[in-house]
């Protein structure tokens, strides 16, 4: 039997078992799509695109669609720590529902502070009863950096700390996702001087955490992780920063729509100049796409129409550890120093393909050199 058929059979029997679990929602995803004017054909097209995004062959599209239809069987607890709520907004703030936002609506969100009606005692009880009722079965998603100093971020009538809530919810979860750069790496809360001693989720719990960074992360990356868990029930292939390789395996620069201009030495020199009007490369006005691992250039935001570089500003490296401190100034290239040692001595390039810091430093030099030489050559023409 080929590996593909064997895997498909394994997934199908996992989905059969999940289907037997109680439905946690009254409606079905098909009803929700009907109400929003999304056809079955659109849904299957979407499933095909998600299949490709997850790095699976098209033969897996029907099981990906089925996993989405079974998303209501898996309870989800979503905790907020110190953040701007942009990660939740990435999913819920749309002018017309996307299939991702419908699925987010359809998964059984047992607890989500921004979206639920409960507050105070009732909210605290809801969290405790959801953890108890679905012990060992729920997906935990945590958004935000976690202040480690007990004085900051106390929540609810008992005054539990965010760190204590996150730890307790992690202890009993079936799978744990750090949603956004704050939860994955500390984010803006942990930026120098880090007054609340904010930490990433993986430093608060000793259970395995899958990081889904981005400030905010793409809605497809959040939903893709839920689907991946339903399909496989195991950790996906991860890079050195525990980011799923299917989403964070390539640099922004690798598939950027302005890459041809980079190679040709055509750079925007200042915002609003002729090069900017021509859609030239943004490296010289600070784009950090060459150092950033994420799939924004393919997946984009807002119904797949927009993303930072498409809108005319460079990538600021928002899915990399410590980017607030290490990627700045955001509108200048990193020409004053070699790009290295972003996080605990590792460089961003040490992630997906395990290139060492030495080579990374060379990469930084090579990129700056390319930009300089290409511009000089351009001037000679
Ligand atoms: Fe905000 Fe989420 Fe940035 Fe952080 O996103 S978009 S500050 S990653 O935790 O709300
Ligand atoms: Fe795109 Fe930035 Fe790379 Fe230029 S430097 S090609 S704008 S990712
Ligand atoms: Fe962030 Fe860069 Fe994507 S700034 S949203 S990783 S293009």
C-alpha cells in the first residue's frame, strides 16, 4: 500500500472516531455557509487551497473538508493575556464572513473572554467548568504575552494571575497553540524594558506549545492549525522556534511579488518616489522580508487581497522573536550591523533550514551587498 493511501486511511479512521463524539453546536457548517451565501463549490475550493497550504497533495482535499465539518466536536478554550486582541480580530473582523471566520464561529469555543457574554464570577466559573468538563480533550489557544510578575495581569473575582490561568489550562489541554507573536515570543509586552517581565507561553508551561506568530497571525494559519490537529492529532513538523513548517517554512522574500525588482536592483529610495509608484522592492526603506519566515506573501489578509508589502510598506518582521527590539528601525535597512542573534543566540535563519549563525551573518552581508551592487549596476546602464 502506498504511503499516501495508508495516511488517508489513518486520517479517515481518526475522523470516524471524532464524528462519534457529541456535536457541541446545534447547526452544521453547511447551514452556516448557506446562511452566508457560500456554496458547497466555494467550500470545496477552499478545502483544496487549505490542503495545499498544509503541504498535502490534492487527494487529501475531501478529508480536509470533512475535518472542517467536524470542527464542532473539539472544544476550544481561548485565553487572553497582555495584548491588543488583534489575533482574535484577525479572525472575526471581516466585512463579509470568510470560511475561516465561519469555522471559528463553528468550533466549539467554550471560553473566549472577548466574544462571550459572561463576566466576573460567571466567567471564572465558565473557565473552571470548561477545563473540568473537557479535561484532556480541548484545544487551548492563548493570545498575548504573559506577565510573570504576580502584580500584573490579575483577572476575575478571585484575582488569579494570567500566568496561573494559562498554566492550569495548559496542564489539562490536548493541544496547545500560542496564537500571535506575544504569546509565542513575548511580543511588544516583552520588548525592552519589559516592565511586567512578560514571557511567552512556552516559558509558563512545560507542556509542548505550537507557536503561531504574527502580529497578528493570518486567520488561515490559525484555522489551518485546528484542521491539522483534527486530521493528525499529533504535532506538525516544527522549526527551531516551534512554528509549523507548513506555514513558516519559507522567507517572505522567497515568494514576494516585488522579488523581481530586488533581483533587478530596482529599489524604492524613499516613500512616495517614482520607484514606489512602480512597485519596486522595499528593502532600502526597511523591508525585513529577507529575514522573516511566514506565508503572508501567499496567503495575505482581508479576503486574500492585502498584505503589508502589497500596501507599499516593508515587512517589519512581525512573526520573528524579539522583532520590536531587533528589527528596528522599521523603515531603514539593517546595514549598520549584521543580522544575527535575534533570540537566545539563534538567528531567524537557524529556524526553517537550520543554517548556522555564521552563514546567517554572511546572508545579511550578501543581501546588503546585492542591494548596493545592483543599484550601482543600474546606475551604469
Ligand atoms: Fe495584538 Fe494578539 Fe500583536 Fe500580540 O496579536 S496583533 S499585540 S501578536 O497578541 O493581539
Ligand atoms: Fe519583497 Fe522585501 Fe524582499 Fe523586496 S526585500 S523582494 S519588498 S520581501
Ligand atoms: Fe508581519 Fe511581515 Fe507578514 S510584517 S504580516 S510577517 S509581511
